[in-house]
């Protein structure tokens, strides 16, 4: 990509690990992105409803019991803003179990695919 044509996007980052949020947000901001961070998925959804536009949602796949999971959050976000792109993060200890879950979701919806990573 030509740096002269780069247009920073608006990112919403939802994760329950403050360290991950801090490091990921700093890296995205350094790259020129405008980042809004949230620990609570429902607060992020409220921000999506109030905002004019976010281009990218970065979220965990799983949150604590009683909170929407990342896939549900992504589906609600896309219902609000159909053009939003979604990137899921996966904790290393959940990686294999989560990929099996992704395959089931992908077969049903054909809309989401996993983002494999080495961290969260």
C-alpha cells in the first residue's frame, strides 16, 4: 500500500484484558488509526449505535459468562453497520477449541472466518 494513499480507519477494540487493550491500541494509533477501547461488550455495542461509523471491530471470541460472546457482538455490530469488518482474537489456551467453533459458525453463516494469532 502506498503510504501517501493511506486513510486511517476508525477501530473499536473490545477485550477484557487491559494489557492487551493498551498494547493493541497503542500499536493501532501509531499506525494512524483512531481507536475506541472497551472492556465491556455491551458498552462497545452502545458506542457502535451512537457512532456515525467504525470500519473495524476487534474483539475476543469469548467473554465472561453472562456477557455476549464476540461472535454475537460482531453480528449485532454488522446489523448496525453492515460494512464493518471484524477481527477476532483468540487466547492461546482456547485456540484449538475455538477453531472448531469457528468452523461450525462459518458453515452456518458463511460470514465469519477466524483470525489466528499468537497472542490473544
